[in-house]
């Protein structure tokens, strides 16, 4: 499961599978302490790592401008790429945790092996599928800066679903900007939608346990995640996802 206090750890496929089977909530999962190899990389030279860092630069540049349009100041955060495992302000995280945002650190943590899993196991390949995952996690940073994560842990599964769907919407807002600026290629939006659908709670539950239990959802169904991303992509502004 995700580290203690982690927000948005549910994109980690293996962590989601374990959590769903146990009926738990990724946002409040265990994992503090722990032992294991720790390898962190903040300046990767491989092609995939460079792609992620380029996406982060574009995403944070967009949110800097979007916050300014709303009379706010965006505080950039850091991306930490790791392999095997790493220690964070939210506790110990292994590759099974998947991508997550840690509020105490105000950092996004990503194990690059997750993207291969997203492609091979859940049929969501492509550059924009990866960019959607990154944008979702930085959506959690936006929520944190706006204090939308206050008391989230006490809200239960229903609050968790709303929170995750909002992060999907925020990812769509950035996607709208990228499309307007000509960053996206033909088929990119479809890749993002496929990625959103691939990590829906209903799809994962069906694959793992052969049945769907909506009461245990923590991130929303495939249809909800796709609709949330589309709402942000269509609206293209912070207000598309956050009530005034």
C-alpha cells in the first residue's frame, strides 16, 4: 500500500490491487519505516526519465501562469524519480506504491517502471498516457497549495474519490493548454483517456477479483475518471475543476 499520508498513490497498479482486495484506502495506507534498497534519481539521463522531467517543466510552467491569472502564486515542487524504493516524508515507498504526491515533502515521487506496467498490463501506452499520470500527481500539488487536502484523511472513501477525480480534472486543464500550444500530436488525447480508464477502480476490481464493489472505490470508476479528465480538458481553467 501507499506510504502514510501519501496523496494520489493509487495510480500504482500493484498497490491498488492489494488495497482493493483488502478493502482499504490508498490515501491512508501503511508503509512507514521499513527496510530495503533505496535508489533515488533527480536528474535522470535515460530517455524516459528525461521525458518525465520535460513534462514536469511544462506542467509547472502552466500552473505558474494559471495561478497568476487567478491572483495567486504557484510554488513549484520537485519531482523525485526512484527505483526499487525510497524514503519520503510520508514514509517508506517501494516501486509497488506507484506514483504519488507526498504533502509533507511537497514532492511528486515516481518509479519509472510504473509506465511499463501501465502499458503492458493495462493497455495504456504512449507519451500522453505517461504525461497524464504526471499531470495527475501535480494536480495533487495544486490541491495542496489551495488547501483542498485539509482533513482529507477523515473523509473516507467518498471524499477520496472526489479528491482523485478532481486531480484528473486538473490534469485535463493542463492537457487543454498543451493542446492549445500545439504540444499534443494526433491521438494524444485518446492516450490520456485510455490511461484514465485503465486505472478506474471498477476495471481493476473486475480484473483482480472478478466483481465490482463500488463501496470500496477510492479513486472512481473508469467512466468517472475519463469524464473528469474531459471536463478539465474542455473547460481549460482552474475554475473548471474547483468551485469558486
